C-alpha cells in the first residue's frame, strides 16, 4: 500500500495515500462518498470551507466547482477512501425501490457537500471493511464493489431524506432545472456533454429538454449569454472610466 499513491478499483472504490500535501481543482463527475482515514481534507465549495478529519465522512454531489487540499498529519500520511456511484448503478438501484416509500417531497439542497454525522457504525463498517484489500494491494470482486455501492446508498438515504433528490436527479420531480444550472455555470469551461452529465441527463435528453425551455440551441444560448455578460462588463468599465475623466476635468483626480 505504501508504494501506491492511488489504488483504483474499477472507478468505484479509490484509496489515496500521500506522504506530502497535495491540492487540486476537483470536477466531481459522479456522486461520491469520501471517508477520511488519516491526515485531513480541506474542501472549498461556493466560498465555504469544510475540513474532514480522521473518521469523518462526507457526501460530494456531482459538481464542477470544488477545490481540494489534502494535508498530511503530524507523523502520519494523508489517507482517504472514496466510493463513487455511477449513474447506471443509481438508475438500476432506483428501480428496486418501493415507490410508496419514496419521499416525493424531498428537495435538492443548494450546497454540493454534506458532512455526515460522526461515529456512525454503518459508515465505519462500510469503509473500514475494505481497508484490508488496499493494504494487500488486491482489488475486490465486481460483486463486492456493487454490494459496497448498495451499502453506501443506504448510508445516505438513512442520513437525510433530501438526498433522494440528489442521488436520483434523473427522474421527476427531481430533475435539475437546465436554465438554473446554465445561469450559474455559463462562465465555466464545460462541453455540452459535461453540462448534460452534471444535470443528470444524457446528451440527447439534455438537448430534448432544453428545446422545451428555449427556442435557441444550447450552444447559441451559451454564446448569447456570454456576449450579454461581456457587454454589461464593458459598459460598466466605460462608465467608470467616463466618471474618472469627468472627475479629473473638474479638479477631483482621486474621486472614487
């Protein structure tokens, strides 16, 4: 284990081991649970910082705006375990749920990060049971990986009923509003395929849903939005410059 930086098991379970500090911009393309074994993880999301210490676990929703800082501890390395939930798995899992038990009043939270309650035996059992695989350098079977995903989903659903709306954002009434997402993220360098994924849709479904809310294609809408923003910014700059020129002309060169 100590010779490895990252031990990736089919992009489902991923163990990270670092002897020095690391930091990176993080594009979370799949809903994820992360468990901190040692060291600490600092996560910045929408201007808010959350710190994970050993034993902490957090849910990171599919998002493209997180900054991660991985810090080693005193005399100990940084070590964490990540469990990812693919969209295909979540669709399959959703079909097994009793429709009568699904809380249709579940609401998607604005924040993409949720720190789970501490000292839960179900969380410790989920993650600490796979540590021997990483220590031995052996990948769990596909069957075991699927069982861990199922276990992880139940950890989340038993934590907060509103997580139904995040995990199953590909079904009504929890589909992400396309225009809301685009208005928040139009300045990000994302392809149409990436935007479709972040809104819980295939590219074909994204284009079809977008046509219901706009007469423009997604590309034309994005281009027009960017041009409009640039015009506003340019107009604002021109107004400031004009005000400064007028101030100087009447003897107030240092006017705000």
